[in-house]
């Protein structure tokens, strides 16, 4: 009898804690808001979507595990979407795509949280190779998904169409939708509505505003890390096991973090325990560059920051035949790699790649840099260039699309050791024999060391060089800031960040009427 009473008690407790009974399975409404769109759902579509909602709750244990992952990852996902100008409602798509399983693999070989194929991942600047697979990194992959969705929404001006294009591709979605939904803020869902959007609505309804039972008291901690580093060392630093680090950071396949960029490491901490801030020392920040007012007034200085000039389909800059660099065919490297692998990716012989870009045989291809796929010019479009800290003869030749041999010959310079900061190099006319190369004042001063508390929830923005004029008067000239365009950024977003207008940005940077900018492009901002 006692055993029976215990069994009944456990059964009642199970019923009380079951989300399907205590919270009730959410019911599909006749109308729902999605990304500033009013979605009206007819009765037949409601029944169809309800079946998918019910399926999410069918197995309480499965629901518990998935809901726990949702609780851990969603704060990070929401932040990244918001920072990249994508409605937070799109967060439910990651549940639909992978169930928030880092190493999920589809039948079509799509991988990771947001289910990217390798080619698409590289288009949104994710590193995918034998060492690193950022499709399995929650911050990087969410940023990539935001960039992809935002780019497609620029075509449709309708987040439902952009969402369906995530499954069909932009070309498929354009053929499917045409322009019927462009700019519409009311959408009717019926039996003919695309199945992918109805499935998304089911996930939104199933996981929106639910009481999170079965979820332990855990929180995800994000740490920006600049390698080289190992998970073993970082696990010891943050007081977790190496296996724990590997479980939540499957994006590094060999447990090593390279030094090519800043990656986001995550680990789980019991929220009931006090969080002891751990300080991560980031790499030495770039030095600030202070340039005299006279130098700033020179045409060479004014024009230098508008190069290289990138035109064409900048959203596919990493693919051949999509962009021009200084009016020459070119391509942007999506990741740091070898010349051999990069040549295979862009369909060019390795020896020709080296010749066109004046590359040494051992030189690495660097992520974000532009490379030419046709012969560079004997002269640049501008007359001169002022040498700034960190520049080399090769980097200057690439910046303007001028052959390295021509640059050396025009200035009677043979090697980088002869370069000095502030030199005014000729880019068109050869320098007269015996003529000294003029030098203008360019002073470098160290920037303050930065520290980042490990428990912050965002990666630090990279420090950019700041160009300021020296002056003895209190009413100084406008300071010159260089902004590096990040994935997903628009001219409008950048103008708001610095408190300037879009027209000012376009004027300062010689940007045409199409408002085309590319990731990694350096934009000049003049601040009073």
C-alpha cells in the first residue's frame, strides 16, 4: 500500500512539472507578430502549425534538454542579432536549424548552429578548415547568419521572404516570391504558404514565453581570446575541466586557438556561485598616429584612405569574377591560408597568383586582404602616397594596384629597410636621379593597454588608428578617425555610431550613389 502511494505521488509530481500539462501546450493564434510584420493565419494553416508545436512537447525529456540549450545560448544569440541590425525574432530559426547542437550535420553536409555549407560560411567570413570551424562557434556563426539574413532582406524588405531565402537561397526565393511581399507589413498564412516559414512559426510559438522547467541554474560565460592558446590552459585558468572546454568549444578541432583573429570562447558556470572576474590580456593595441595639419592637407594623405577602391558584388567578394579592386579584377581572402589552397579556391594557377600579386613563395594569404586576378598597373590613379607605420613596399603596391617593381623603380628604393614613416612616395612619375625623398612629420604614440573582464557578454571592438592634427590653439581642427567596416554594417549604422550623416561619409570616402561598402574597407570620419 505504501509503495502504491509513493508511485501515485511520483506520478502526480511528474504531471505537475511537465511543461505539457502545467504550462499547457501553446496554441497557434489567428494572428501573431513577427519582426514588425503582422502574420494572419487561417484555420487550416493553424491546424498544420499546431501539429509541429505539439511535436515539440511530445517527449518531456527531449523538451527539457532542448529548453536548457535554449536558455544557455539565447542571451548570446539575441545580443549578436541586435548588434547586427537583425530582429531578435529571428533567434527561433537557430532552434529550427540545429536544435542548438554545435556539431549538427545535415544530409546536405551543412554544419553547426546555423547549418552553413562551407562555401556559404566563407561568404560570410567564417573560417572553415582543418583547425578551425567557426560554424560551430555560437558568436561567429550567429554573426554570419545575421549578415546573410540582412543581405537578403535588403532585396525583399520583408523578413519572411529573407527567412525563407535562408533555406532556398536568394535566387530561389526571388523566383518563388517575386516582388509580391516587398515592403509588406501584413502577411496572410494559408495552405500555400512556404512550409519553411510555417515550421519557423511553430518553433516561435513553442518556445516563446514558456516557463523554463527542468532547466538547471547555469549561465554561459563568453571570453574573447586572441591566440595562440590551448583549451587545456584556458580550462585551468577558468576553473573548469578540459573536457568541459572541448564540449562547448567544438569549433577548435585540435584544442588550439590560433592568433589570426579574436575568437569567442564559452564555458558554463553555476549562476548561484559568485563570478570572479578573470582578466584577459588582449594583444598590444595598434599605435595611434598623429599627423601634422600640413600633412593632412596634402592630396596624398587625403586620398590614401579611400584606397583600395572596391566595386561590384561586395557580398561575394571572396568569389572570383565578383568585384574589382582599383578597377582590376580581384578577390578578397575569406580566411588565412596557403597560396596553393587559395589558388584552387579562385581557379587560378599558383604561379600566376604569385606573379600578379608580387608574392614571395612562402607568403601566406591573409584573411580580409584583397588580391588581384589580373595584371597590376604601371602607375596608380593618384600621384603620391605618405608612408604610415607598419606599411611595406608590397602593401603599398597592393593598396593602389601598382606593380611592386614599378613602385620601387619610381622611387629608386630596393627594399623595405629603406622605407621611413612619413616618406612621400611617387606613384606616377619617376623620381629624378639623386633627388631625396621628402618626409613629412608622422608621430606614433602608444595607445593605453586594454583589459577585458572575462564575464562580459560582447567581444571588444578592434582598436583603429586615430588620425589627429597637432595644434597649439584650443579650437583644434577636426580629428580624423579610420573605421574598419565590420560584417553587417551599413553606412547608416556607421553614421549613427559616429554622429555624422550618410552624405558626409560618402563625401569623405568618395562613395558613389549605390552606397556600396565592403567588409574590411577603411572609412574616414572627420569629428569636430
